[in-house]
């Protein structure tokens, strides 16, 4: 248990649906991340938030919309997704001043787009 | 562009054997960090070991050690006395001066009883 919780663990949605992924950490970390994990591809960084401010948007399509209301919560709002968006979406957090490069990951949300 | 390459998509070894996972990377920077992360089946990914590029000594964490060859841009992970619990996907990663962490595609390791 790393202290990062993601819900739901599994999500199936149609291309016209709107859904959200939630991530929560109570580790006191200041930075939170969304990564996309697809089979046979490198882990892709999508978004980074530091102290609630978005500091990285890695050319992610607008059908993915992140929201970070506070340093402990991170959402990924999904709408009009495509089948190729099916993947495991990982949330992670980190803390400035801690072990350099140590990310604390959640278990992921497995998304299937029909 | 900075890239991380893991050339072994999948490996299997017998329990108690030693296994080495390969990783190469490409960067023009001289100072950076390298990592190995472990993702067990249906469980959270965790940091296994970390290496700072300016340190010549290879990092070691219990049964896990690295062979860092800076000139060759190689960073392999050695797991000694492998255990069933070592079964996982292993990701090599690189952190640049912008603190962005770049991951490889991963190597799926099976430890066989």
C-alpha cells in the first residue's frame, strides 16, 4: 500500500459517455501525476500538478480533462473517448525534498472504451 | 529526444537464480538520475533502486543491484537469489534536468517455482 488510492479500479464506457477517474493521496505530497500505461508502449506522462497548479500537459487530447481541486485530490474527466484510449491510467504523487524521483503510484484504473 | 529502451519484453527464470534486466538510454545531459520501478500483478508500482549519474559506485538494495555504465548509457538491473515475489513488470526510468521522468516499455519477469 503506497497511500495513493484510485477509483474506480475498472471502468467500461461507450464513446459518447462522460465519466471521471479519481485519485486521492494523504501522504502530504505536493505533486500529482496522471500516466497512461498501454501494452508494449512506454509509460506516458499525461499531466502534472504541483501545489494544485498544472505544470505539464504532454500534448494530451482535449477529450481528457484534468482537475486538481487541492493537493490531495486529482481527477481525470473523460468524454467522447476513442477505443485507442483503452489503457491502464495510473495516478502518482511525489514530494519535493523527498527521495529524488520517487513516485508513489496508485493501483490504476483500467479503462475500456467500446 | 531522450529515450529509454528495454530490449527484453519478457523473461522467465527459475526461483533462486540470478537474472539481469537490460536498459539503455539516450541523453546529452551529464547529470541525471536513473531508476528501476517494479509493478507486481494488480498491485502498485514501487521504486526498487535509484542511481545518480555522477556517482560511479553502483547502487545496491539487498538482492537488487545495478550495473551502471555511463559511457555506454547502460543501466541494467541484477536480481540475485530470485524469489516468487519478484514476479512483476520492471520499468527502467530516467529523470532529466527538468525533473521529468521518462519510462521504458517494461520487461515482464516471471519467476518460476
